[in-house]
C-alpha cells in the first residue's frame, strides 16, 4: 500500500492530491513489472500486488519508486508512506 500524506501527516487538499496522485501512478506504471497489479484505492492511496516477489524484493522495488518520487518532485509538500505485507496465495478448494 502506498499513501500520500502531508508533511504534517494530515490528508492534503484534493487539489494537491489530484496533482501528485497522477504523477505517482505514472511512476508506479514505469517502475513496476508488467504482471504487477496497481489500483487507486481512494483519493490518497494506491494498492498493488507485486507478483512473484518476496517481502524484501517488494520493499526494494517500492524503495525505488519512493526515490524516484522525491527526485522528481523535491518541492512536493507530501510524504509517501509505504506499507508492504506478504499475502498467501489462495489455493482453490478442490474436492475429489
């Protein structure tokens, strides 16, 4: 999960979020792999599934996205919060 918050940890105005969320979406699309799934969850948050990565690899990949954001937008009045969690693959319930 990736969330944009103000430097004061509060939700920024809709105008600010609209401007930067599009930029973050482009960074995610460019920085993640073709099979990864990205969705805009709400006004300030993206959620994604990074296929075939372990927890450490996912943190590294998202760290690159974070670095790209701060390099591209050093004047941004936002902070990026990234939360990475492993999910277990759901096995189908097959009955014989």
